């Protein structure tokens, strides 16, 4: 819960999106649905906007920025981590709060 409060209140939109995608990817990987390269994502940009407290237009801009930076691609219902190390650095993502088995994510 603390991570979600920090995510909404303290992080920029780019960092918020990066963290959310990494957390979602880590949770899906834990249950065997995703892998370190990415995951299937049926969420729309409107869903992401609602989850992250952003407008749909802003979500579109953030996803474009992350794609152009070579970090993440969200297309056709799939999230692909293009540079997971840089994405983790941007997000300050530490999966230890989710599960100790994910520390290698």
C-alpha cells in the first residue's frame, strides 16, 4: 500500500508508469504468466490513466516517451521491456516488497 501511495503522490508520470509496469510484470512473472521480456496486457490507456491518476492523453505521451527512450513498448496488448536495467533505474524499482524470489527481476 505504501508503494502505491508514493507512486501517486511523489513520482513523476514517467517514473509512475515505469514502476507500475515493472510491478505488474513482476507479479505476473511470479504466477508464471509473464517473463523478464514482458507480458500480455489487456489494459487500455484509459485503464492505465485511472490506475495511475493521469489523463489518457498524458498516458499516451508517457508511453511514447518511454518507447522513444528505448525502455518500454506497449503495443497490441503486450508490454515489452526493451531495457529493463535502465527502466528499473528510472523507476527506482526494488521488487523485494513483493516477494523475495523476485529480487532477480
